[in-house]
């Protein structure tokens, strides 16, 4: 080898280490859904093999200010409380189909009662259907039997069969109060009274402008019944108001 010749080549530089991969950003924390507002008016339901009775507790609701609508799988109620206030509730879809033509609505002093006729007899697990519930055609025989026989039969145990419609019908109803109770009382008198009692009630009520109601025909039959306005008010005839 010759002196002064080129020395061995310098060693090659080691390749640079790859940059560390950036850590993935943390997943955002799940946001809890907002709490469901509390119902303004409460409701509940009871059932027997053929009907579901839904009760919504609304004091003052009647057929003039409350509209109840139902279809084969839905029930809705719309109550106009006042000029600037209303309230609605919907049950959609219902647990199973109903027969609208055989379903009824009743208004009471403190509640509205809707009696829904089930299309198929059996038990409803809830008033409204669960989105994850099985369709009827996918139920097992055991599930179908449980829905059909959900009330223990006293007859099968040696007793008399229970009439659930009769039991529901025997539940105590609200007693009328105030003006409603007074009107009910007068209706009973009129309904049970004889012809003279009815004539006296009609004559006294009409001639007095609705301020006097007498059942004594001997007292009011031979004279005009004068009106008796409440204290602090003045009695006027319709003809006076037109002047």
C-alpha cells in the first residue's frame, strides 16, 4: 500500500430516529342528557284483560275545554286552561293496539278518565311501548301465556271468577262540590218531584230571572214571582238593558 494514500472512508452517519408519534387527543367526556322535566299534572293507569283505564288528574277540565283523541296506537289530551295557558300530553305509541270506536272518555270534577278497549286481551307491561320491545309475532309461547293469564284466577283455585270490569266500576268517584253539588241537588229534586213541584220550579226560576227556585206550587202558582238579587246587586229586566 502506498504511503500518503487516502485513508479509509469515515463511517456513515446513523439514520435519525423517527419522531415520536403525537399522543391521541383524549375522547370528550360523554354529556349527560338534560333531565326530563317533571310532569305538570300527574296520571296513572289500571287495567284488566280487556281494557286499560288512563286517569289524568286535571281539576276543571271538561268536554268544552279539553280535547281527547285516540287512534289505534296513540292517545293524546289537549287542555285549554286559560287564555294564555294550555297543557298537552301524548302517549304514542301505546303498548298495543286499541279499538277507538269502543273506547270512552269521562270528565269528573278533578280528573279525566279514558277507558281504552284493548284489541287483543291480555296484559300490557306499560302504557307506552318500549322501543326495544319484541313485536307480537316474535313473542314466545311463554310470553304470550303470561300476558293472557296475568291475573291469578280465583276460579282456578276453587273460588268464583273475578269480574274485573265490575270491580273497576265499583271504585268510588269524586263527589261534586260547590255549584256543581247544588245543581246536582236541584236536579234530583226535579227528577223525583211530582208535576206541581216541577211546574213551581220552572215558573219561579223563569219569572225571577234565575234568583228564586220554589217547589211550592200553592205559593207561586197564583202570582208573579219577583226576583231577589244577591246583596249589593240590583235586579233589572232584559227590556231595561236594551234601553
